[in-house]
C-alpha cells in the first residue's frame, strides 16, 4: 500500500503498488486504487481499478448512495497491509467476517483479473446461468463459468445469461449478498475453506455487498440497486402453450382447441419461428399461417392473448426495397460492426447471411420500436419473445473467420464451454456503440430487452410482456425469462426448481421452464408430473421442439395428462390474486415470488439444503413428485409454523410423507398453506381464462390462523393490463386476531375495485366451537363450522370489497 488511507466523501480509498515482477498473462497494472464507498446502511461498494488508466465499466447504472453515518451501517471494513494488502467486510451485529481477501492472489491485468476470499459459511447460493445440480453450492473446488452462450442446459457449462451474484446464509441465519459487476468472460471456483476465487478477462473488479440481514432483505436491497420488474399483465400469470413445429396454423389451432376442450384454464398461445415467412423477422408465412391475424382476433374475442417470437439477426438476402427491416436498418446504420467498421455477417435461421442490430445505439432502438409497431399492424400481438440473443451465431466467429488477436483469442480463457470464446457467437473484436464485443458480449440480450418492451407498449398501448433467453444483471426490469432449451428428462424436471429459485434471487420474478421439456420426446408420466410442478412456476408454459411428438396436455390418449394439468392449474388460477399481489410487492419492495424454504426459515438448518420444495411468497408450499414411478415423497414442513393441507385441515409439521397418485383423480400436486397468513383467492371454475375469472368479481379470503390465532395478508388490485404510469390501484390489508377479521382499504385509486365482493371467508385453525358470526355487526350471517377439521366457512353478504369489513366469530 502506498501512503495512508485517504478519506472520500462517502468512504475511503487505498492506493496500491505491485511489489512483484511475476506475471501470469502479462499486461499487469503496477498501480491500483481500491475505493470503499459506504453507499447506504446496507450497501457497500468496493471498486478496484488501475490508476490513471481508462477501463471499460459495465453500463448498468447502480444509483450511488449519499453516504451514511458509521453508527447506522450494518457493516464495517478493515484493511490490512501485511503480508500483502487485503480487506475484510464484517457484519457489525455479530462481527462475522462476510468477505476476507487475505488469501492473496489479487491480480489486476489488462485481460486477467482475480480476487480470492474466505467466506463465513458453506451455505452459498447463486452465480449463473448454468444448469446447477443443487441450489446450495458444492464447495469442493467446483468451477462455474459465465459468458452468454447459445447452449442447451446439459451439464455444467455456461448458458444464456450472466449473473455474477451470490448469496451467503451465515451460520447464525443472517444473510448477505454480493454482486461482482462485470460483463466479460468470467468464472468462479468454490473452495472448501469455505471460499471462492473469482477471475475475469477484462473491465474492473466492482463489488457490491448487500447486508440483509434477512434473505428477503438481501433480494430487496439487490433489486433496489439494479432495478425491479414492473407488475406484469395479469394474463402473463396464466397458462401458456407453444411449440416449435406446429408448421401450420391448422396444427396450432388443433392444439389450442384440444387444450380448451379439455377444460384447462388457458390464457396465451405462442408462435415459434415456423409462423414466419422463411424465418424472417416481422413476416408471416403466406401459406401455412396466412390466416394468423384472424386467429389472433379470435383469441382476443375470447379474452386470450398471442405472443410471437423474434430473433435479432436480420437477413441481408431479400431484394432491395422488399424487406423494410433490412432496408431501413441499413439506411440508419444500425448494425454491429466488425473491426474494420463494416457490418458483421452471421448465419442464423434465415437462408441468407444476416446482420445483428446494435441495440446499444439509440438509433437502433428507435428503428426496432418502429419495426414492432409496423408488425403490430399485421398481427395484434400482446407481447414479444426474444430468442437467440446471446447473440447466437451458427458459425464460429463471423463469416470469413476472426483475426488472430488478443480480443478473439485472449491469453486467459475461463472454463467456458468450447475451445474458444468464439463458439456460436461473433468475433469478439466486433464493435458496438457501448464498446468492444469482447467486453459487451453478455450484454446483448440486456440491450435488446428495454427497446423491445418499449416497442410492445408503443404498439399495443398496454403493459405487455417480453420474454428473453439471454439476461444480465438488471434486465429483469424489462423482461421475463425461461430456462431455455431443456430436455424431456426427469433430472431436468428437478433442476427447473433450482433455476427458478436462482432467478428470483437474481431479480427475475416472472420465470419458468418449458413444461414437459423442450428437447426430445416426453412421456405421459413425465409430462403429467411436469404440469403438476409447472403449474406453480411464476411463468407457466408448455413448449417443445421441432420433430418431437406433440405434448400439449389435451393430446394424450386417455386424458390423464389433461386431467392432471387441469387440476394443478385450477389451483394456480385460484391463487392468482395472491400471486399477483406478490408481484406488486416485488415491484414495490423487491421481494421474491418463488423462494427457497430457507428464505422464510433462515435459522432452521433443516431448510438450508432444500431444493425439491419451494414457496410462493411466504405462505404457499409446493412439494412436487420429481422421480419416475413414484407416487409418494417426504416433505419437510418447518416446525416454527402451523401448516394446513389443501383442504384447510391442520397438518403435522416436521418430516411427513405426502402422496400424489396420478391414477387417483382426488390427488394432485402436494401443496400446503402456512399459518399466520390471509390469502386472497378467486374461484377458477368454470372460467376459461383470467379475463373471465376476473370478470366474475368474486373473491374468497382464506384465513390461516397461527398458534396464537393470528393472521395477516393483503390484496393488490388494478386493471391488470394498462401501462398504469400513475400507479392507480387498490390495496386491501387483512388482519385476523382473537376471533376477529378486519379488512381495511389502504389505497383506493382503482375505480373498478368497488365492483368486486367477497363471497366467502374460510377460517382455518379455529379450535373452539363457533355458535355465532357477525359481519359489520350483522348477526344474520350464514356460516358453517367443522369441529373435526377446525374450519369455519362464512358466506358473505353482497358488500363491495372496498367497504370496511369486520367479522367476529364466537
């Protein structure tokens, strides 16, 4: 360290000087600065960068704090000079060292940066995107790479998105998270210390610590820094159907009709690349899908939606003047450039070569929005699905190869899939407005997401949704995500839970996996079980690949899959008022929608490794059957809470055995409700989709008492589809205590909320006989009490839900 620490407005800094001439990959910087910024009481930034040298920095804007008094911080920093410079980040309350860099190995060179650290616990979660076989990391020298890649999730290699963010559950139940904000090709090795070694190929070491201390507080603080997803359209939470390989509107309509005829609640039909004319963006197949606009109009008349796919690479092979996306893009100069300043040529789905738009260029963004608005004039889509945006290229590097230079073939290559970083993408010396592709490659999907959402909203004048395969830190503000081209295999069924929980921690609440699997032929049993699980993904879509058998739930002979899917989805649709309210809480506070069990029970070490069960919000546990040929499984219900089964009957806590026999029509996905919560519901039968369901204007309150006879909950209401810049909504707050339930209106800006009413209140866990119920002092109330099940059913008068409500039972 050179000289003493020096104070900054919101922290302090240290200047370092390299003391050795040893180099690993060359290009070492001899002088560094380490800045410690105390941004908020829970967020610390540690920025390590070379002095007097301009370096690439990720363009994700994290709002800086204004500094905070030492007494208010949950963390403190200690710096050591000997034997080499190192720093520790400690939790003030427990003096737990959450990050200790004294292992050494700090290196900052032009194309190789490294930092190693001791961690306080083996309970480490995160870093993505890969197919990880457990939610909690294996700390035995396991290495994970991160570099956006078009690759099916088969083994540990790097996948579509990059999220250098991890969460540590400390041994006392306190929790912290760390973001290493870097977009270059990178890797992390988990060590049995416990610890980690992080390496990257460029940029700077830019670390953010989020001190919690609760798991949900960590996610809240993280998403406060990087941005939060908006409240999605209500229909996006319903059931979605898609496949690559309909090959005709006739086949698409047949699958759609089979699903409806099976009585399955169903909101959104999707179109893969086969709807296009010769796989060209913004076109419609003039023979097999000529009538697509008519079909979309039919969907809309029934309250349903349509979402088509778009790939970023724009064909160059159409006659001049015949294909506006290319013609306009060329005139506006929107294409990614090679090192010589010429548009990059790639090969993707179109027969001819194609160009990648440079979405970091504002001109390109406006061009993209314009193309979406024009396309909407042909087919009235409701959202857009963006795929192949790593960006994916079927050639290695650009057409004609890549120059043999330090960008395309850097001296250090992380353990990414393939022999080079060029596999299935463009040359890394290509240039975009925000930098060289070597630095910005993994930001391509990030840069495409915002203008796509902007275009959807400009075209539809509604909230809309964007589904993106490639993601990066912060793109969850604009896009949902699915876990990519999974396999129709039993292990992929299980791994999907891990991915969904990780992405909720990464700030992507609307996430799901392809139900029944994408690659390969599924089986009746696997498809049935996958619908039992997938019904409770936040994003619920059945999708499969070209050449595979049909797997829509209505296609299976005998109707077993259709029945199983219908039963599970009816439960999900019934829960939608609760789930929609969870998304509102994410937007407002950054909380997760799907969460690990330990998020609610961080001090219970029995929960720390659970990844075959998960919670939706704090109150609804999902415990699917995940193994072939089984109809029973063990489930853990933490003893700290009271639990109820799907019928509202008290359930034993601890380890229990649950059953779901596919042949038994009375058994569906094993689910449990947690005491202490009030869950708003809406009957799903006989309604076919969320529009019909919402138009019923009838709600149910499920009151799940804890051991003290208490419960709390809330309900968020808006129109479910408008852009709602003014945040017009109604929020109700429910409190149950001592034989009384109250409903209070906290916000009431949504005018149509008054049309809704509670038709029933169900109170679970009522231990004593009930002889009288009053509603707002009215004693003429119909009710039913079961002493055996400890369930009280109250049949409500026709009052609007926006009226104050007080219910007594005694």
